[in-house]
C-alpha cells in the first residue's frame, strides 16, 4: 500500500492512533513510518492483514481488495469521495451504494444532439434541408426532484432561402414525487403511448400514479410550436388541452387507453375547438426481434362532416437500432387517419389536414416503410418513405424523409 494512501485513509477516519493499544501486524514495528496509521486502520476494522499475521505493506493489491478497504472506510464515516469515484464500479459490484458521491459529481449534466434532415415531397416539388441543434441541461435538486431544460436552434436551407430560429428554451420542466404521485410540471414534449394522436409541447402539469397499472392525467396549454391561437378566441390564447392515460403490461402484451380534449385550440391552422378523442393502443412482442402494434382512435365530434369519426394505425417492427455500430431496425405501418381522430400525430407524412395544392384533404391514409441504422457510436441514420392520399378530393403525395443524428 502506498505511503500517501495509508496516511490519507487514516486521516479520513478522524481518530488518532494513540487511542489504540497496539499494532496487530508483526511486520509493522513501532518505529515504522506507517505504524500509527496502520494501527488506526486496523483498530477501526478497515484493514485486516493476512492469515499469517503480517500486513505485507509492499504487496500489490487488486482493485477489489482496494474497493473493500474503501467500502469499510465509508461505513466508518470517512470522507473518501475521490477514492469512491475511482472504484465506483468495484463498489457497485460489492453492493456498496455511493449515492452521496453520485449526487455531488453528477448534480448537473449537459448533453446534446445535432440532427441534419432532408425532406422531399411530390407536392410542389418541395425539398427541405435543415440542421437542428439541441442542448440538454439536467440538474438534480434532491433525492426526489430534478430539473430539465432544452435549448434549440434550427437552420433551414430551402430553395436558395436560408432561415434560422433563435436559440430558445423549448423544454423547461420539473420532475419529482409528491405523495404517491410522479409529477411533471413546466413545458415538456407530451405523447401518450406511441403518439399517433398527440405529440406536442405542453405548458402544464401531469400527474402519474401506480406501477404495474399506471394512470396519468394532464392539463395544460399547447405552445405555439404546433398548436396556434385561434383568431376568434376572446384573448388570442391557445385554449386548454386535457388528457388521461391508463396503461399496463402483462407478459408480452402491453395496452393503453387514452382520452384527449382540446378546448379552443388548433394545429397548423386546423380548428380543433372542443374536439374529444378516445384512443386504444395494443402492443405484442411476437418473437425476440418482432413487435406488432395497433391503434384505434375515435373522435367524439365531427370537425369534418365528409370523413368518418374513427381511424386506425397498424405497425410491425423488426429489431431496433441501438448503440452498437451496425445495429438496425426496420418498420412498416399502415394508417387511416381522418382529421376528426387526431390532434398532432408523430409522422412526417403529408397529413392533408390543412390547405395544400389542390385543396383541403380532411386527413390521410396510406403506408410507411423505414429503417434506422447505427453508423457508429452516437451516430444514427433514419430513412422513411411515406405514400399517402387525402380522405377527400383525391390528393396524393410521396415523401422521403432522411435524418442523421449526432449525440454527445
């Protein structure tokens, strides 16, 4: 054991060696430089020596032997944070918690993501290029509460015209526990289950209760990033959005029931005032690498009289792109989505829910095929092809959407 390490460990215990009667090791005589410190560590139960009664101070020790010493010192109340950080993996294997150290070292984390995307659409021969940069700030407040913020900037390069948004907070929220509830409060990106009805930034509060069966409720206002204020609202506000989710998983099957109510809100210029939507989700892992999913959604109000109130989406996934280079995932989905049955779904397909070349479409139906591929650690490529047509007016479009992600 190194001289500096023995002295440091002994000092960390905060008790003088004179409090102990004698050094138990035969090879550490009274005049040895480490006598006082070794006697102190032995009396405190931090070091044990070997079966022959020797300390063997010049013998190399393994990392696990050192981790055992650090663990014993921590149990005695010694301040050994730097050593605990160095031997964190070994301590974890030994079942020793270093929560205090983790909180101190990881109180604030900054991570980021850069995404380049290219979109090609048949409508108007549209081509879009954009570069999106996101920085995440995560802070631990205490054992139960944390803070998350996300800064975002988007640069668009379309048809010889460049546009850039300001750097601003797109998400700022608190997460924690209150009684038996998990709480999210602030501005966050909300989607229930697989986001085929709603995927939006919300200013509000969400409460979740339960473990095997979870119930979530939220109330808030959609932000101007997707939902936009109606011109005929009294205060030019976005109105409120209310939602509830009940979900569970049994074996290879998971299921959820969702409810959404948009009160005087709209999305991309389409009015969703007082629209209510019910949604059922089913997922099934049919094999190690194959997953099936099905969504059914039904709108309580007919915003558009020419299309039905209900819609559905079916999906199949094979494997999935992970951190390892060369890993990949393939998916295909089929959808029938009248505008009465969704708010702002996660899709890059043409939804035909607003004004397009050739008129208004009342929603969309069609299919999608996509692949995700990990090029290298923290670098992932996603390519999707969509073929959709409008629910009315015989409008059609094909979209190729490519994304390249860099995470750090």
